[in-house]
C-alpha cells in the first residue's frame, strides 16, 4: 500500500483531516499552549479544505480521512470503542477519578462512532459534563480553575505530515516534540494496529523512540538519500535512530543527511525553509539561501561532518549538479515570511 521513494513522485493516496470543532475552540490565551498562531474560522477552513481535496480527487488521488478511518475501525470491531476511549483519557493525563468517569460516559454516549472521534479531537469542555467533586483541596481547585477544558482540543491534527511519515514501503509514527501533540499518536496507532486496510504495515519508528521527530523535517530525496532537519522539533538522537532502522531494512539506502537548522519557531521544520518541487528544483527561504549550515552525512561506514556549507553545494552533491533554487516570495523577505 505504501511506496514513497521521493518527494516528487506521482501522488496516489493521501491522508487528511477535515477541520472541525477543534479549530472553533481556539482563542488567543491558549495559542501558545496549543501551538497555533491565530484564529481559524471553521466554516471557511472547511470550505477551503473541501476545494483542495476535490481537486486532488479530480487528479485521481484517493483521499483518506483520519477521523473516518478510526470510526471505520471501531464500526468493524465494536469492542474497540471502550479501548479507544480509555486510551484517549489516559493520554489526557487527568488526575481526578470522577472527571475521568464522566468523560468516559460522555464519549461512550455517542452512538455514531464518527461523531465520537470528532468529539475526541474537539476536546472536552467543562460545560459538557458534570462530575461530582468531593470536599477536598484538589477537587475544589479543579472545579473552580479558570480554564474551560478538561481535555484540550487537538487542532494540530490538521497537519498530517508531522505525526507520521511515509518512507519507502513503510511508515514512522513519531514521538512528537511538544506535549500537546503527543496525544495524536493514539489515532494512528489505533488504525495501524486494528484496521484491516493496514494489516502487516511496515513500521520504522514508533512513539516509544527516544528522540523526538516530526514529519516536516523528513525529505525523501530518492532511494539512496534522505534529508532530515535537526530542528526545534527533531533531535539528533532521532536522526540516529531513524538511520539505524533504515540501513538495516534497505540495502539501496546509501546515506541519511542531517541538516542543522535554527531551533526557532519560524524554522520549526526543514520543509518550512527547503522543499523539493521537481527533480532539479527546490524552493528555499531567502534567509536560508544567504547563510551557511552544518550538515552530517551518516552512512554504514560512520559519520562525516561538514561545517559552514552553502545549501546549494549540498544539493549539487547529493541531488544533481544542475540543481536550481527558487527563492520563496521572489526573494522578498517580507513576502517570504508571510508565505512560509
């Protein structure tokens, strides 16, 4: 089912999430906590999402929705419904037993499993349940805490490229860097372990890996070369773990290139500053184009370190001597940052 040997091959299947109630529950005070930069309007986001997915279908691409796959899995094996809810509550790290009990009853009350999955992504507001509190300090603080959620929404599930990544004939399920995103693994583990569509799936990395890694840092250049950003979200340890796993599985893989980029929000992933768009063409952030970087070549023989190198030299060496760069925003720094 999975075969990804480059960033630019013909796309046949895609996994998406249609924005829902979770984006309507964002407000300025929780942007930083939930890793969002601004308010999204669900109706407009859904309209744009539907246009995008319809264009993909017109191009012959099969579109899968993560929420539908989870619901389909529960529909086919009803006994999994309670297991899904229990795992969801466990990952929410709720301490109060009465709150956990009420949330479980609330979620199990959904007869439609698709609505259950959507509700889990939307989070659980305090107004949606009425747990009993005892006359204890911890209960009193929990009851009157000025925060509207017992379980936060999961708006970042919109970005399907980060929690998983397809490499060759297998997939990573990532140990995400930020606490609020670690809950997303539930949905992928659930379908990959229980849905017949993904039986015998070849999994490279699991969320139990030591290093943190996100899909936006992984660029599959070709069958011989993979680029991985060492970034705000992806650690050097994760690059080592991924390299070790892939070298054992694939004789055709010759090298993994770790590219160290600034550990900042604006450059959180490699694909925010460098993206392959054709065999010899990459789009690049103007700021990245101007600077030199350190990169690490990992092979079966060991490690080579290259310091203070231009990105164009790296691409010419590992991709094609005639590679070209397309400056994002036409090279205008303001336009580039807005497009990033």
